[in-house]
C-alpha cells in the first residue's frame, strides 16, 4: 500500500477473524493492531473501492475481500 490517504467508504465491509468472521466496516480495520493496510489490485485504476482493494490482516494472514453494503432497498 502506498502512503497516500485512502478514503474508505462507510458501506465497505469485510469478514473479520476477531469477530468470528462476521462482517465489519473496513473503516474499523484501521484502528486494529492486526491491520496490515490495503492491497491495491489495480494501482492507479478507477475501479470502485470494493473491487480495487483487499484488506491485509495479520490476525489470520490472508488478503480479505471487500464487499459493499447496498444502501436502501429494492425500488
């Protein structure tokens, strides 16, 4: 991950090993001592956050997929 500041959307979620692999907001990862940063799968690309980044987690060393929580219901 580069040293640039990355805006993490509120609806970005990932499975957390410290929360029994339940979904948590990616923004919470930044305060966790196990957080290893974000892996940019498409450096310089314009892909949406959830497609572009993976969470690097040292609690269970693996790159964690990011998903988006859909806001609102079906129309």
